[in-house]
C-alpha cells in the first residue's frame, strides 16, 4: 500500500523517540507501529526481516528499522528510518557524556553513579538469563557457551576469534542440511549491489583516511577500533562490551574500568540502540586527549564508523533476504554465535560484578578474582535494591536507573 511522506516521517520519528528498553522492546514497538497499527508490513515480512537482521553484525533493531524504511520507500526511506532511530539517543549521549566528563569526579556525582553501577550489574545479568533461555537449546550449545566463557575469562582470547570459531563450527555442524528453495536473483541485481558496496564502503573508509592524512593518530585509532567492532558485533552490544572494555581500558588506556561501567549505565537511559555506548566511550577518551573539541570529534567518528556499516549491510543484503534465510549453514553459524555470546556475556557479568562489588581485583593465570576484604557493603546493598526494582517489581530500565541513582545519592548524604 502507498505510504505518504508525512505518515512515513511521523511513524519513524515516533519509533526513534520511544525506542527505550533495549532491542526486545524496540522490536515490539516496531511490530506494533508498522504491522499492527498501520499495516505497512505483513507479519511474515516483518519476521523474515528480523531473522535477516539477526544474521548481520550490528544492532538488529536499528537495522530492522532501516530495512523497514527501505522496503517502504527505497534507499532514502531506509536512510531516514535508520537515522531517526539513532539520532535522538546520540543527542542524549552527547549531553550526558560532556556532563559526565566535566562533573563526574564530584563526590555526589560519584555516589549517584554507584547506584547506576549496581543497576547495570542486574541489567547485564538479566540480559544473560534471557539470551541463555533463547540460545541454549541443547547440550552442544551449553558446551559452546562454556568454552566461550573459558576462552575469554581464563585464556584471554580476543572476542573476534571466539566469534569466528563459533561461526565456523556452526556452519560445519549444519553441512548436511539441505538448503530451502528461494527465488532467483533479479537481472542486474549483482551490479547494483556492487555499486552499493563501493559507495558505502568508501563512505565508511573516508574519515579514517582523512584522520591519518591529517596526522590525527588518536582519531585514526578510534576509527579503526570502532570499525573493527562494527564487523564483529554479533549478539548485541553486551556481547562486545567485554572486548571493548579490555581494549579501551587496558590496551589503549583511554578510560578506566569504572568509567566504562558508568558509560553503559547512562547509555541504558537513552532511546536508540545500546551500541551508542561506543559514542560515550569515544567522547570520554577524546576528552582525556584534548578536551571538549576532541570529545566531539571522537564521538562523531565513533558514530560514523559504527552506523555507516549498518546501512551497508542492509542496502547491500536486503535484496537477497529470502536467499540468505534459505541457507542452513548461515543459520547454523548464527545459532552457534548466539550460544557463544552467552558465554561472552557471562564473562562480562562476572567482570562487572567484581569491579562494582569489590575495591580490589587481582589477576591470576586462570582469570581475575576479588580481594574479599575489599567488599563494598554499600554497593552490595544497592545491587540487592536494583534486583528488587528490576526483577521483583519489573520497573522499566530508565525508571529503575533513576531510582538507583537517587538511592546512591541518599546514601552519600546520609553517610
């Protein structure tokens, strides 16, 4: 059915402004808005597009919005829908990151963030539980998750290597499954796809090349790291947070572990994809390198190299959606990646718990462990309160984080 420009813009603006609560809530919002309320997409089309987006690296909800826009109004529609999904959250992150950079060291602000960190610990544990229920359907998936956890936690293997190994295993395990019948590729589609890949690939690479040509080595390093992250972000933002944390805190030393947890907490309060935490991290790193101007430049660079690839994947791959979903090896690779991601997020949950609840974390050949004498009783109590709010009372994440920040502040004032 024809979709007017006014209705199209209104629908995707509404989705972008109301997209709180992570991918599950965001996908449900699009289902309600595009399938049930307006009838622009059939249920079968919507679910097929969702399955396709889950095969891709990057935030599946943002890519689903981009695909829906492409399906309804072509490339420009996809571009507008994707930008509407990202820009409200990016604007909020910009304000929060600059405020945090300037005022985050104040004692009261630090106390507020202790409550937010406790909430983040519970949020990540919830994400682990939900993903585990969906992805671990048998013994093979459970073993794969355990191996992924051991590879990250004990062996300190890089996240991309773990994901690649899981994908290869999943594709091999599905080698004997016959592909389903799919429609042939339309004439001339391969040439159009090649032009799309060249154009969006050039847009992706342009700022990286400019940064290095101008001698801006820090911005170049930001661009290369977050570009790599865009390629391996299977399983959502939580899956790559451990890898991001390890790289930005230990290898580059751009921010501290505590700042990384604070970044995730604030990203949870904004609309849009959680992967916007990359913008927050880049802005904090840039602020440490050169103040507000560098923070803005680094944040813009991280946004560009995080989301330009999303448009590339959708615009290049959308015409092949049915053929892609008919390939059993791709589905097998995705299932194995999902199982491995459970182990990766388990490692992230443990890492967060150690750094939130204990003042000192020690290293050993088989992974980190806490100094039990440094247990922070306030953090433990706040974590219990966060569990009550999020698990017991099932409050929305933004509301729970606001209450936890208030609780941290009250503890500071009372103490």
